[in-house]
């Protein structure tokens, strides 16, 4: 068989059942959901499915007036859809690498742009970033996921997890920050010297400061969703 034949290509790239359960990494950048019921997913992330699956965009009043208000402020970055039925569902997001986490009565904050999918047993709540409305434009939200179940998040390239320990804060670029442990409450700070050096439009002059005991996940890519106000 030729190395470059169609048959060889199919052999090397065809879908294979790995028997890993509800969430399965078909490739590092493609999530397979073995659906028998409901899953929440990022709106627009479906690339293929088989079986009988119905898709429904998250209702504007599904989580109450407070959630509707947050939606109005945060825009489309956190828009979710429900997939309900039986079959195999394939999700992806701009070719980003997918990370599967199994929460066990735990909580994690995820950047609103980086939450790909989660089980219905996971409670989710949009959180607006505090004390930054006068500092940045856009990207002021994250999603708190809490409970027991599977979640899938995304990152550009290979993620790095940084430990936060008492007395040793971690400073990150918001545009490179993917997620952090549920017990951490980051504060935003402005690096005046960096702003002066690079220019007022630079996102790098805005920084996230994490203190306490936990972890922060960052990516080697600056996904510009928030910028300094001019």
C-alpha cells in the first residue's frame, strides 16, 4: 500500500472508539462527546455528529434576569448551546488544544472564551471582573464551573500550570490566562512603566495578580480580547 494512498490516509486519520467515557480526545484538538442525554457546549463549536441530537442555544432568561444582565455586558464570547440526544458529537474551537478535567466537588474559573463543554451536573455562573471597567475594554468576564463532572477547556498550543503559594503571588497577562483554581480571586493592576514604554493601547500594561494557594493555567499565546482604554 502506498504511503500516500487514500486508503493509508483513512487508516491514519479515521475515528477510533477508545472507550474513555463521556468525553474523549479524538485528537488533541478535537473533542468527542459520547452523548446520551445533555451536554453544554460553546455556541458554534460543533463540527460533526451522528445519531439523533438536537441543538438549542442557551435561552436569554434561562438562568434569570441577573444572568441576562451579565450576558448583555459580556457579549458573545460566553454564548452556550445545549446538545440533547444520543450519538457522537464532535467539538472544536479554532484549532486550539483541548484539556479535559474531571471536577470532584471542586471549582475552577475559566476564561469565557476558553470554555468548550461541560456536563449538566456542573453548575456554571458568569463572573464579571471587578475593578477593571475603567482600565480595559472587553473581555471582562470568566465562567465559574463548580461541582462533580467533566469539563473541557481550550488553550493555544501547550498550556503551562503555575502554582500560587502564600507570599509568592503570580502575575499574568490577562490575554494569556486560561483558567485558575476556584479559591483564587485575581486583582487587576496597571504597570505604568510598561504602559509608558509600549504605549497606552498595550494589553500588557494590564496584569492579573493571583495571591493565596492554588494554580493558574496560562498559554504561550496572547488572545487579544481585552485592551487598555485609550
